């Protein structure tokens, strides 16, 4: 049964943190205090990189604090308690085997097997709807970079590229067979055009009846709103449903440094206001074309989430429409996720998993984002503190 959109407030901390015991709530508060300290984050990041380089055993330090807050576990089996808890709260799950760039065929094949294993696992779990994959985890980053730059590939690189495309197709086909969505995560701008072209090709093949394959649109880039608009028109023209995950983005410093190094204009918007404007316009574009777009609104920005719910209301789109999902990272933004779910919206958590050492780059980005994004950590702390005071603990 479809449910009518209702007014949403993200200030209900009772609903947001009902899944936390008093002890866990205070621990989470401490974690956000820790990563909210920019000096500690910078020093901790440097020490972590050193520890990884010298193979220092950091798992006993990282796992019980940062890892347990932002990851489901080291294996799919370890993720089951988190998945079951989220299901009780009517929250769906997007699984991500949290590996970053890999550089060997053996690693690529291992990641392919992990992705297919996650898809098969998801098909058996009622609330696990999505598996997220990075193209650079199943193929050579430098080959993508070289192709996008218009440089000729060697014969061995051409074969490596073909193997990567074959792996992408295998993952998409396996996801389609098991009725599980696959989100291709966005990457750096100097390889993203190549990724976009491949994902478009697979959407045209697999998204004829429903969206199985999703691309990720980084709207902190000044060129991506137009690209989203063009992607919607292309889907209409070719008769498939566009799968669109809308994010702001996670590589600001890296993108700006690359642009400066190469003497080109950065693809990143100059300031937060134009990013917010493009993101919210992106939501509107997708919702206005809801019969041709399946959209995942992946945002920790409260205003964007409220705008989305209000637009749905105005357009007569039911709260639980199958083409609209809201998503936040596991361990963050609970005041958004659980309040949306409580009002009948399709809410989900992005749940990374994998060996601690493999997932550390992801965790470092989370810590850096929380210490650098204006108001993000302070908002998490404010909401956690409000619930601590409400409980009187």
C-alpha cells in the first residue's frame, strides 16, 4: 500500500536513537567528539598511514572505536546483527565491500567474487536492496585515466580494459538475475567520464523494466547538473529507467590539488551555496521525471532531505514510492534516517564491510569529512547530547 508523504522533523531524538543503549549512546558521542577535533584527525590520519606502511597491528585500536561505528563488520556474516537491527526499524541496507583502488588481476577477481557474493547474500535478505561497487576495485585506475585522456593503450592495457568491462557486465548481469540493485560509486574526475559511459551502456541493457544499474552523480561538480539533465533525456530517448544516486562528493581537496597541478580549472564548485543549489535542483529534476528515474537521495544535509519530502508531497508522489530512496552512511545521520523511516519513506543505510586494514581509507575519509564539513560533527554531537539529556544519563 502506498503511503502519503507526511511532515518530517529531524529533531525527534527518541526515534533517532532508540536502537542505542545508554552505554552505546555515550560511546558514540565520544567517537564524534574524537573525530570532530581537526588536530586529532590530522595527527591520527598521519599516524595511521605510517602504521599501515610499517604493518603495525592497528586493528585492536581501530576496530572497537572507529570501525565498529561506521562499518557493519569484516565479513557479511558479521554484518547480520546490524542488518537485522535496521530491518526492525524499517531501514534498508546498501552493502559496500570497502576496498579502494586495487592493482592486480588477482585483486580484481577477488573483488568480483566479493561483489557477486554480496549480491547473492542481498537476495536472501529482505531489507538489503543494493550492492555498491567501485570500478577501480575491479580494473586498473591508470588504464581508465589513460583512456579518458585520449592516450593510446598498449595491447596489454587494452586487454586489461576489456577484462574490467567484462567484470562490470558480470556484476550487472548477476545483480539483474538476483533482482538486486548495483550502485557504481563515483570516483575522481579524471576517470569519471569513462565510468559514466560504461554505466550508461549497462543501464541501457539492464534497466528496461526497472532500475538495476545506478550511476552516481557528484553535484559538488559544476558540470554534473547538466549531465544529470542529459542523462534523463538519454534514458527517455533509449527507453530505459535512469538509476541516479545523488551525492555532493568526497574528493574536494584531491580534485582541487589535481586541477592546480595540471593547470586546469577545478571541476568543484566555488563554495557551498552553488553545491546546495545544484543538489536540490537535481532532486527536483529526478522527482519531476519519476516515471523515467529511480533516484537515491544520498545526503546528510537536512534541508535537502526536507526539500525532497516537500517536493514529493507537492507532486503527489507517495512516501514509499519504489523509485525514491533516501540514504545516509551507517553510523551517521541517524536523526535523518530513522525519522524518515518512521514516517514511511524508503530510508536506507550505506553499510561498508571488509577487513579492517582494507577499509581504513574509507574510515579516514569519514573522519576528514566530519572534521572539515561545516556543522556536520557539531550537528551529530548536538543531537546525541539532546538524547543523552532526554534520557538523563
